[in-house]
C-alpha cells in the first residue's frame, strides 16, 4: 500500500484547508484509514479515522471543525479542516490500517501551518 498526501499549506486562523490522501497498491486489504498529526516536540496523535463501513471517529480537539470522508472510486480519503486554530499547526500524516497483517502504512506527511 502506498499513500500520497497533498493539500497542506499556510492559512490564517479561522481559515480552511482540505487534505487528500490517495492510496494505491493492495487497497483491498485496507480496513480503515485515518489522519494523524505531529507538532514539534509532541507525540503523533490521531485526528480522524474512517472505516470501510464508513464509521468515523474524531479527536475531541477537532470535533465539529474537521470532517473525514472517502471517495472509493478514486481510492482517496479527505480531511476537510474548518475554523483552523494555531494549535492545529503540525505535520499531518495519512494512515492505512491492515488488520490481517497487523500493519500500518504511512504517507510522507504534509505540513499545515495556521498563523494567528
């Protein structure tokens, strides 16, 4: 499985960005996909997750502001981020979970910077 993220950038507080994650390879093996983020000096944390059945989950810090979705025809997962705050600044990573192999795949990461 290969994951390629896009859509990061610099935005002012209150603005919006949409991240995309295109998956390729053994896509049939993926059980869930998600977005994580890692800010400088902090541990990587789960932001949002979506299962093959469409069940979504969010970190409390982004509930009501971020929306994860998927386009199965394009093998792509999106993260719509609204009302961005400076504390959302981080490198955002796409993740694909394959339960049968108990292995997680990661994208290269995309920088999101929110200025105050």
